[in-house]
C-alpha cells in the first residue's frame, strides 16, 4: 500500500465496493499518485456511489465483457500499440495526442477504474482474479503517465512511434490482405498532420536526449514511407490504391521533414528538460506495472548484492578459459570474435536454429508447433540492438515472427563498426538470441495463445508507456541463464561469461535507472557504470544509459529473473519428486505476461512468500 494510504470499506446496498483495491491482501485501500490530490480520489468514490453496485450475476462474464470494452477503447486511443497485440479493430486510426484527446483518455481511465472496482472479485475464477489485479495496476500506470509524468508533453518519441510502429505493423504483419492493409495505411497517414500539430503544441522543453532521439525516429519514419512502404506492398504496386497511398506517403514524409527541421532549429538547441521523473514516480510505476511494493533503497540493495555475486562468477568463468590471463583480457578476446559487418543476420539465424535444436533435445520445453523464427535487419526507425516481433497471441491467424538485429552502419568508420559488433560477439549473440527468440520471447508468445482470458496475452504498452515488463522480460532474461545452466554449448565458459555480462547489464539497468530518475546520476555517469560493471563496449554502454532515460522501470528484467528463480525453487519444494522443469516452464509461459505476484498466486495458492529476494 502506498505511504499514507488508509484502509477503507464502503457498503453499497449490501455489496462491497473494492475501492482501488489491493487484491494481494484482500483489503480495500485508497491510493493517490502524487499530484492528484484528494479531490480526484473523491471523484472516484462519488462516481462509484452514483453508478451503484454492479448487477449480481455471472461476475466472470461481466469481467470478460469489461476487458473487451476496455481493450476496444484502448485500441481506439492507441491503435499502433493495439495492432502489435493482434487487436486490429482500429488499424485505420492514428493516436490522438491533442490536449483534448489526452483529457478524454484520462477521464475514460477514471471511469474504467470505477467500473472495475464494482466487480466482485470473490466470485471470479483464480485466473480472472489475477487479471483483475493486473488490469487495475495497468490503469494506475497509464493515469500516472498521463496526469503526473506527462510524457505527452516531454517526449517526441511517442509521437514518432505512433507513425512508425503503426505503419510498420501494417507493412509486415500479414493480418489481412495487402489491399485492406494498404487502405488502412492511407487512413492512418491522413492523421499525421494532426499528430505533428499536437507534437508542436504539446512538447515543451523536453530533455535533450528525448528531442534528439525523437528526431532520429521521425527521420526513420520518413525514410520508411518513401522506401520500405513500396517494397512491402510491391504485389499491389500497380493498383490505383497503391499509387494514391504512395503519393500520400511521400507528402507525409515531406511534412515529417518539416517537423524535423523545426525540432533541429527550434527545439533541440534549447532542450533543457529534466530526464528524472523522481523517486516517488519510479516507485509508483513499479507498484502499478509490476505489483512490486519494494522501497527503492531495498531494490538497490538487492541489485548491488547480486552484482557482486555475478562479478565473482564472471572472474571464475574467465579462469576456466585461461587461468593465467587477466579476466578482462579474456573477455576482450571473446568480444572481438564477432561476425563481419554485413554478416550479422546470417550468423544470428544460424544461432537461433542451433538454440531451437538444443531446447528440443534437452526437453526444456515441448514446442507447440513447427513455427520458426525469421531473422532480418532492423528497420531504420528501430533504436534498439535486437528485438523480437513475435506473432501476437491474440492474432486470429498467426503471422510471421521476425527477429530484428542491428548490424553496424556501413557509413561508420571501420573502428566504430568493430566496436559496435563487439556487442554481437558469437557468445553474446547466442545469449541475446536465447532471450529474444529461443526459448525467450518467441516461445513465450507461442504458449500465450493458450493463456486464459486476454489480459495476460497482450503487451499493454511500449516504452516509454506503462507495461508489465518483469513477466515478459523476466522470463526471457531467465531463459538466458537457463540454457547455459542446462548445458548449451557443452559448458563452454565463454558462453557463461557472455550470460553473466548480460545479467550484469540488467542489474546495472535497475541501478542506473533508479539513480538517473532520482537525479543522482547524469547520462555520462550511467554510461561509465555500464562500461565498468557490465563490461560493455562504449557504444553499447551509451545505448544502455540512454535507454534508462525513457524507460524508468527497466529494472523489471533483473527483478523478473530473480522472481522466476525464486518461484522455481519454491515450486520445486512444493512439488517434491513430482517436479518437472519442462512442466514448470510450460506452465509459466501458459500463464502469459504477468507480474510475478500473479504467477505465485496461480502456481502456489495460499503462498505468502516474498516475490523477490
């Protein structure tokens, strides 16, 4: 419960209203985010009293209907995010970031919070009950973002992502015929002038890094509209529809160019906004998204303790490679053993295929079908190193899953290309691929097609939006360690070192994210921390440090892995001789994307143990 919260019960004609309830302990509580004030909380209660108690009956059906209505409204307001989740009801729309649109969304979330509270959770199935708690937290996270942190006023990346992600999904995810998807691209592009106008009006003194990266993403979106769009719809290029859409795409790209010039000339030179969102807001996001009520100093203590443990293991693994050399010299040799420029995609595909063979032969999981991962080069608007775009579990007909990797930019000097590719050394590339593809995100997405309901089958947001990442990325981060401990590459200590480097990187994300967003560290200090403690090359360390600026809770990777390891140990103790690692993995993945509190509630009924230690 948030500091200063009061327990409260309200009797409404014989039924209980759980007001912003804490389902973990069964008590109702009043929780306000900093900046809301008591008046807003009172509105929630008044609305609930006016609406009255929800009709008794099948509460599971009522909750399912609520989820459907919620997701439909969410898809209207965030169609680009929704499409990535297989929700295509509003693919023809573009996000409305006008001040009026934001105010309407905030009002809708407030009402959704009230209606959700009226559902009697005691009459829900265990699966629906955890979904209720998760969705309650997600709404809290979105309200925090819209009303308190206000990223819509400080981060142009969210505007660029609406265009690039929305159009890219229609280009690459074959959720409908090319003609219908292209028609939706046309409709979406007609909304870009209003989106750019909202960005010009709303973005006020952003952090310089947000302005710079947002500009880069917009430039990538313009390049996509001028080039990749035609390649994606080459099969219908000779139609009148295509000619009309391609002409619109060109004019839209020109409008984006104009916005980029304005950013470069007017906004970036004076961009002095603070990156830090403050300790209370970081903590509120962890509570809302991850259902983790752990003080930030306790999180830092867990991180620093585990960082020391893994640093010691890293040195021990280096001794296995060569006991007579300095561990960092050993690691530098491993880092320099990487694909040549232009060969990263081919090398990654070979590694993914070898991981699939290993996972199958070691019986770590029984793959539910014969789908395989396709590896492609990252798109120009992709700001990451590597990312998995798995077929969304709610997609009516599964679409092609694509694993994107970012090769060295051929325009860079040779030494910079080599430094970039150090991050993709063969050992680290295998660990990253275990995370992104096999048995990480890709396999997780396959099993999520069997997850009950819809709440745990969606990625509810994208950075810097609220999203439960400990369940999604915690599983994938666990997969990195698990394949090594189960014998991938026959115990080669170089792969152990790579896995530990990745693990230390995730611990550093937690520590750096907290320090950056409490104002204790600069970006330069964070980058140096990644170089010193995660042993990353400078370009990758800088990339990681900058990520903390727009992803305050990316410590969810590390906290999620700690949670799944603890759950595995506790579940094994409860199951005794009946424990099966394969069954554990499959059950966790079928439980979907969920904070680890939910996994424990489903797999260890009645358990009151700590989620993370």
